[in-house]
C-alpha cells in the first residue's frame, strides 16, 4: 500500500452503527417517555456524507405539550415533518444554542443527520450561511416537496431510508475538494472522541494545519468554528455522563472534559443548558 493509500484510508469515513446512547438529547429519560425515538444507520450509497437517520413520533392528544430539548451535533439535518406547526421537508443548519421543540398533539419527524461537514461537501454550499436557521428544503433541493410527500406517505422506516437515498444519489452533483472534506472528517472524529483535545492549538499541531486554514475549512464545511465544535462535543459528553449518574466528583468530571476547573465547567454548562450541572443531573436521573 502506498503512502497516498494510507492518507486516503486515514480520512475515509468509518461505518457508523446505529447509536445506542442518547448523547445530545437532554433529559433523555423524560424525552423517552414523551416520544418514540429511534436511529438508523446510513446506507453505503450515502455514508460518505450522511451519518444516520433519526425518527421521532409522539401522540400527546389530551395531554399538555412537552418541550423536547436537544444539544445538537455540529451538523446539518434534513427533516421530513408532520406537526401542528408545519408539514414538509426542511433543512436546518448547525444550531449553536440549545434547540427546543414543542411536541403537541400528534406528530412525527424523520430526519437525515449529515456528517459534520457532509452537507457542505455534498451540496457545495457554504453552510455557515445556514447556522441557527431552518429553511424549506425546496430552496436547496428543488424536488424536495415531492420527496417529502413520498416519505410521509409511508410509515416503513427502511422504505423511507431507501426513498431518501435514491433522491440523494440522484441529486449529487460533481464532487468538490474531497481531500479537504476528508481532512475535515478526520479532524471532527478526533475532536468528538479524543477528550485530550481541548484547545484549537492542539488540533492545529496534530493535523499540521494553520489556524486560519482550519477556521476557513470549518466555516465552509461545518458551519461553526473549531473552538465552538470542541466545546459542543465536551458539553454533550458532560450532559450525557450527568444523566447517567456521574455526579460524585464534578471537579474530576470537569478536568476529564478538558475544562480548567469545576467553576468553568459549571458556568458554561449553566449558560448552554439552562441550569447548573447538579440540578440537571437531579431532574434527569430516575427518582
């Protein structure tokens, strides 16, 4: 195998099984009681750009609405929705704050979670322009309304995936700079899974990339800066561990997540989640 082959393999996206954790979902036990949530891996045809599919269904007729809260991944989602608020297909960019959705009446959402950087690589768009906004998918994919009708007309999850992947395969244009995208994938994977990476300068040193180049790549492909992406992954880790009962030593948890001390972790957690870590753990854990 040549050195070029090694580089190609280094940046190739690895197959992702359906996630078994509730990472990113806030108060996961309460949300599980309020709706039916499931995830499905992407098929081979689109796995270079799409990480997984997710489905949420709820029926709260006769019950008060439920506020579903998510600390979103740094990625773009294509969703097919039938709710009291809207119906159709929508593209939602990277959400830089806690995402809150009211679940009322009966409804459902079937979502396509693109890889961080994947939507930008697939469409050729500068996804920074989509940050913190949701637009009708037809603004980006002209045939999206017909796809939404077909997806929402069936309840079969595998059939939905097939319809979407047929559509995406046909919609894909000329591939752009795949080397740049592969580099983004490798950096994102390290940021998400290596908790020793806590600063942007560590990232630039490991991947031998100038900070301005890294920032430019992240705006173009990811839609958010590298410093923010690092913090988002660590906050997701923190919320998940707290919801699983890691409350005995917040100082140790803060250091494990790369924060300078417990105060820095607690302040950022409260700012982003809306409450201090121990209060979040208290309402998330079974009583």
